[in-house]
């Protein structure tokens, strides 16, 4: 009689266990398939920014986040401090971009300070602006409180221009005075010995040289003559009443005003020596017997066309809070066609253009 083969009970048990496991795990796998499929993308990352992304993109529960953090810490992917910061910032409601910014840019004591406060919605908005500087955050908040009608982006721009400080307070020397986009205002000055090395004499057809010879930097002068010539073709006449001024000459003008009306009033209408754009050799005061003013056809033509020649009306009406000067409809400044066109089309001041496109690059 043929001996009957015994069933492979061990194999059957393994198959049964496998089926049982699959019955239990399959629903879990289906429910958590996104997490499982993407787990490889979360664990290997060395930078905390990827860990933060995992928090917000994987839909992990709080316990799962803690477990993941613990795994990364044990495998020296992140430090204990980083783990705690991420968890605490996350629990306070900060979004992943803010957490990444905080961990990348703030010092330990700054992060601790931030964690000691409640969730700051404005902070999350402020850090999206290119000019944002955390060291100035307190100044932003204080300036915003004083100017609550301003947009947060404008608050940042004005503070970075030092407009939250008094005029002529905390000033700095212009390091690149030969640039056609150098900035000179009530917070930035030129060395008293500075004189551009490419000044040229202005012809009588373009300047009133009756009292003294007017001079302008060569590039600015070339475009100025083109502008005047084109204006003349359509019957518009104007010329330079004032152009380059030395530090000493500006000092003479300033002191004469001070003697006549006092320092406080003078600072409202005249630049202190060293703080005048005329010393750059790029500024011109326009006249046609009288200095150009709003309503004159000469002014209206210049306002509409100056940018085509690289010039802007430097101190426009209703922009004193940025420029620091009242409207000077006769004062134009050469900044080059690229800057002039942008300023004209976007109706901003040169100060705003400088802080966003010149200073930021530095």
C-alpha cells in the first residue's frame, strides 16, 4: 500500500498568516498609500527644509510626525533643537515657508523669542517681501502702527530707506558716487571733496551761463541736449538754470537760507551740503525765464517725455513721505533710460527703485 504524503502544514501556516496579514494590512495600505509611496522621499533628506515639506505635504498625524522626527534625529538627519523648533513652530500654526525661513535665517535666540509669542500673521506676510530684514522687524511693526494705512510691502520699503528715522539721522556715505544710479537724499551723502571727473561745460543754447558756467556729467549732458532739441522741434523751450554744484557752493546756498529763515524751515526746502543731488552732476533745475511749475506747457512736456531720455522728475507732488522733499517741478535727475522708464511706468520714486533694484543687488 502506497504511503500517503503528509500535508505541508508549515507552508499552510505561512500562507494562512500571509493571507491574514494581508486582510488586516490591505485596508491600511490603501488608506495610507500616499504616505507609503512617498515615504522614500521624506526619510532620506538631509535638510530640515525637506522635513518641513514632509510635515505639510504628507498629511501625517501628530504622532506620525513625532515618530518621523525621532527617526530622523536618531539617524542624525536633524538635531534635537531643529526637531523641537519644527514641532513648536508647526504647533503654533506657522506654514512651511515660514518655518523654513526661520530655520535658515534666524539665530537660536531669535527663534526662542519668536516661540515665546503667539502666532504672528503679519510676520508670515513680511517674510515674503524681498527686502525683509529680520533685524528690522521691530521697526516694521512700530512704523506700521504709526502708518496703518500703508501696505506691509510699503512699510518694509520705507523702513529699509530709513524713513522711520528723523531726517539726517543715521546717515551713510554713498560708496559709488560715479554711478548714474547713485542715491543721494537726506540719509545718504557725498564726500565734501567729491567732484565727478567727466563734467562738461554746457553750451549757452542749453543753459543759462550768465552768472556762472553750468556743467553736467557727459552722459547726462548728451541726453539733455537731445531732450531740449526734441522739445524745441514742437515749440517747447526750456534750459538749465542750475546743474552741477560743488559741496562748498551748496553750503553757501544752504547757509543763506538758514540766515534768512532758520535751520528748521531751511531743511524743509533745501538740501544740506553733501546731501544735494546737484553735487552728483546728474541733476538739472529747468527754467524758461521762470522755473518750470505745474500747469506750464514746458512742465507738462517734460513730465510726459523726460523718461525717454533717461531723466525723471525727482521730487514729485504727494511723494514727500518717500523723497523727503516737497514737490520740485523744475528739478530733474538723470538715472539712465532703464531706470527712468521703470520709474515712470510704475509711478514710483527713485528712492524706491534704488532700494529694490540697486541696493538689493549689493
